């Protein structure tokens, strides 16, 4: 079978080369899919059907059944063997014959699995959120590292963990989350840009025919997807997954699918907190890990890194709509702020007015809940914040409060964190990001405040971010 596939691929490649030459000669070429001759499309998709059949007979037949449901198209401008997006209620997979047909049968199957793993891992959704804080290059490389870790028979140009570690002088560990890889790779890219010792790769997205792999543009097809809300896309993805699960699944596939079905919020809130803290005003510290910017050739001179010393105000909603479990959940997250960040932290407890403020320097400073159950108003905390010269306000609430702030924030960033029972924030203009904690289980009265102080809740108490 493998030999016949290879022979057929060679013949198809010869036809594809002729078509590509015709496309390059056609100055008016615009419709990149419709201009592919029908007879070539029929031959190519029949060839692809044989690969699909082999995948369905494989022990990981999940990929074969998933591919069977997808719409297939040919794109000569695609700078990778395969690519995916979502159009017309269907996932579409695209093939560049010039790159796909040069691979071995095993590598062809791996590139198909590669695209399906991106979908199952919700990368199309998570990439959109990550773009708020990270570059396209860092996100693209990180996503490929994640899925390629699980694949054998990769094409030689594939972005792997070893390739990233070698090219960026990193020591990244395998089987970590997408967010872990993005953050580490972005840091390496920032250092590279600051030292200006290596050029950034250029994009060839405007070419009508791509004859080589470009790791930076490989996911640009995602931007051509139909506009659809994340929750609906997740539901479509679950339908594809359910229809593809015909037999026993590999452990890593079971883990990804469980993460997909448990996922309610793609990124835990503390990832956003980390980036917000990283953007506030800060001082500098010397480090031998970077070159001196004024004298880069003097390796004996240390460079400088930002030494963040942020002033953070934590707003705690203690109104009557907040249950004891929700309060403990919020306090557990405050404890993690103390543990993880060496910054000045002030807590402001508020229902319809501020009831108490105090500074936290260590875990013993965290206080229990006041026996007050008033209404909910956010404005008092913002009035107070505007007098404190803070860098960041993190507000824990169930989201049931005012529709409009009486006082707008002045000179600081805002991060809203909704409790496990909170669905939406009542404010029409939140003046910042809104994220949600994990959905709370039914309240267990055997838990009390001492459990929280002992570490019963943590930042790990988030919607599951797949540990890939």
C-alpha cells in the first residue's frame, strides 16, 4: 500500500507542478480554489480517500473518522502541507499538493493528525485570546510544539520542542500547556529583538504559489474562518469528536477530549494577571542573562531587566449575593497572589460601600469574612482606587451589581474575576478584562475558612487548561 501511495503521489506531483506553473503565468489569477482543474481535484481527492481509509483502519482511527467529516480543498498558496479553518458549519482542511505530495505516506498522515489535534485542543479559540498579549510568531511556534509532541513520522521541517530549544537557547520541558510554551518563547523572542542579533522571519502570505514551508504563516488560514462565537465553535467541535470516537482512544487523545468537554474558559485568569503586571511601571535590575544595550560586545557588562514592583488593589465583593463558598474561593485566589507575587497588595472589602481595607504582606494578614450582607456596588472601590496611586485593580465578584460605574478608573488597569457561580458582569463598560473562576461544586459545610488558609484553594482551581 505504501509503495503504491508513493508512486501515485509522484504522478500527482508532476501534474501539480504544471498547474502551479500555469497559475504563476496567470497575472489575473484570483480564485485560488476554483482555478484548480476538476480532473486534478478528482484524482487528488481519490488519492486522499485512500489515505483516509488507512487512517480509519489504524488503531487511532479517531483521526480517520474526523477527517471523513471535514470538507477538503486545495490551496497552492498555502505555505504548509495542510491547514484548517471553520466555514459554513464545517471544519475545512486544505492541502498544498506541492508540499503534501513530496512527503512519505506516514508523514502525510502525521500532517493530517497535526491539524486535527489543533482543533481538538481548541487552538483556534485559544490563539485568539493569546493574541492580546503575545506575538503571532510565539503563538504559532507554541501551538506546533504542543501537537507535534504527540506525533511520529513528522516532516523534517516541523516545529518540534527540540527545534525550539536549539534555536532559542531554551530548556523547555515536554507535555506542558500551550500557555507555558507561548510565554517562554515570547520571552526568548523579546530578548532576540532587543539584542537585534537575529532577523525576524518574513511572511510570504501574498504569494499565489507556495513552494516551501513557512512556520510563521502556517496558521493564517484560521483568520479566514467564519465569524462565530467561541461557545458555538466548541459545540461543533464536540459533535465532530463524538462522531469520531468509534473505538479505544490513546491516552493523550482521551486527555485532550476531556479537556475540550470540561473547558469553559480557555485561559485561567492569572495568565492575564501576569501579563497585566508585566506591563505596569517598573524599575530595572541588572542581569548577566542579557547583553548591555550600550556596549553589546562587552560580555562582562550585565544588561538590564524590568524589576516589577506593582501596587495591586484587590476588590472583594462581600455582598449578600456572595455565598460563603464564593468568598472562600476569592480568598484562596488572594492567597495565591501573596504566594506568587512580591508586590504591594491592598484588599478592599465592599458590598454597597467599602467595609474594610487592609494591606497583605504574608498569609497571616488575610482576614475572615465580615458578618455583613449588604447590596452590591462597584463604584466605591473605584473611588478608593483613584486615591491610592495603584497600578492594577483585581476585582473578585459574582458579577451582580451596577450597570454603570459612577467613577471611571484613572491611570490603572482593571481585571474582573467572576466567581464560580457568576456568569456575566452587569457593567456595560467594564474598563478592563473579564475572566471567570472554575465552576464551584455544591457547597460542603465541612469546609471552613481554616481550610482555605491551609491551601485548600489555589490558582490551580481554574477551568481546565489542557496540560499538553
